[in-house]
């Protein structure tokens, strides 16, 4: 959570919600929007998530949410939306790398900084277009 910039944070994928427990400790984080595609994950994890008025859960695809022109701008986007296991093929890994590149391009105009689980933080700069 210390890699995030102050302000509003977008979290792509709720998962076990562990990132929320870290983000709420930061008083300089003013809002936390979590986008989760699976309503069953939201329902199940609801009882384990911290109670904090800064947390807002959105049931949507991350792509759909990022293309929504009514969404706010974020200081940081943290994405934890991909699953690769030990038995993942090289083709699976290539597909995920391409998908993460797509998210990096889409995040421009959504957040100042992009953090992807398993990949180092990426500052979104104009020269990257």
C-alpha cells in the first residue's frame, strides 16, 4: 500500500480483499473504489472486508468501468485481476502479458500510477502513448 499515491485509489479485482486492510491505514488515501466482476465474490467477501466509509464496491468488468466517462480520476490503480498457475503454458503467459499491456494503455487518463500484481509499479507518462 505504500506504493500508492495519496488521493483516490482504484482496485481492480476484490479477491480476498487484503489490499483494503492496508489501504485504509493510509490517512492520505481519500477514497478506495474496488471493481469486481463476480457478485458472488462481493457477497462472500463482504463480511471480511474492513468497514470504512472510503471503500466503494462496484460490480462491473474493469474494462467496462474504465471506459465509463462518469467514473472519477484516480491517483493510483492497483490491478489484481489475472490468474496464472504453475501449470500455465507459455501461451497463457503471453496472453496475460498482452492483456496487462492493454490495461496499461487503458489506465492512461484513469490514474496517474498503475500497479499490477506481480509487475513493478508503472508511472503513466505522456511519452508512453
